[in-house]
């Protein structure tokens, strides 16, 4: 909270959260202290990337593709390569209805990790062929998937050609994957002289990714030993190590409702 309290009134800032609701709750704490905060840009990581990339995507006559569109695109890729006899080891399941969606999910993961066709060719040549055809179909139909949006946004952020360049940056409990997301965060941080990132206890991957991307040291929040049950739950919710036992207080209710999801 000190990161926000110390900001002078009238100054702009950029806050990236896992959801807008999470950021609303955070700024609500300031409102309860009688502080009004204007000029804060509150946004999720994916939305921020889309906003920053939009002008350059438009200049290249590209539009972001939704998941349904990209799944359909992968179905086209699979059918085209199957007809050409280029599916390789995937040819045996080419007729299965789940293959295009599985390929779409795999390509999303590999592209999010920043892997290109050349890298894939060294370890999974059949997947590399699919990746090349997928990129060709994206270009043919004027579509940009999530990975391309992040790459374009990163290029623009590195150049400082964004409305957010130079603003104080807060990254509030956002899970960051290595690859394109980490690169984007590093590009944002490189253009800010005031950066704070918080990570929930137990999210070791994001902690490692952010420490590398930001080139920053990690400060651990003091453990809550004598707090309320709710405070301990907030502190240790994602923790995997053994925790000290404590009495369950009235501020946390454990409810079991079998069949509720039905």
C-alpha cells in the first residue's frame, strides 16, 4: 500500500492485476482511508497487451483472433496438411474430432513460451510443420493470436511509444508465465523508474520469472503467526510447505456441499 500512498496526488500510474475486481478491492482500501486516487490505469495483463499492440496490428491489417476462430483455423491447418500427406505422426489420428483442438492448445502453449518453428523443428519436427502452416494461415486471414499480440506489444513497449511509458508500475498478484508474458513485463518495467510487483505465497514460478524479468531482489512478507484465521488463510492459501497448526476462528467458515455443482 505504501507504493500507492506515497504517490503524489494528480500523478498517473499503471496497475496490472489478475482481474479488475482484484484491483478494485485494492484501491478500495485506499478509499476507506479517505484517499481519492485519479489517473490510475487499472487493467489486466492481456488487456494491456491488446491496447498497446492495437495501433501496430491495425497498421499491419491484423485483428486479434478469438479462441473459437483460432480453433477453426487449426482445423483448417490439420485438414490441409492431412490432404497433403504432411501430418507425420499425427496422421494416425487425423480423423479424430479432438485433434484440431489439441493442436490449437499445444500451439498456444509453445507460442506463449516463445518457441518458434526453428526451435520446434529440433525437438518435434511434425509439430514444427503444423506451426509453420498455422502462422501462414494467420497471415492469410489477417489474424493475430495471443502470442503475436504480446510480441507486438513488447516491441512497442521497448520503444517507449506507449501512453504508459514512464508511469509508476504496479503488478498486483498476476501469474506470469515465462516467455512472451515475462518479456512484456520486462519491457514495461524498462520504461518505468518505479516498479513494484507482488506475488502470492506459494507461486514459486511467477516469483522466479519476475525476479529474472525485473532484475530485482525478492522481499518476503513477514509470516502471520498470531493473526486471525482469515489472515492466515490469505497468507498460506497456496503454500505447499508444512504449516503450524492453529485454531479455526469464527472469521472463516468451512462449508461442504456435496452435489452443489450439479
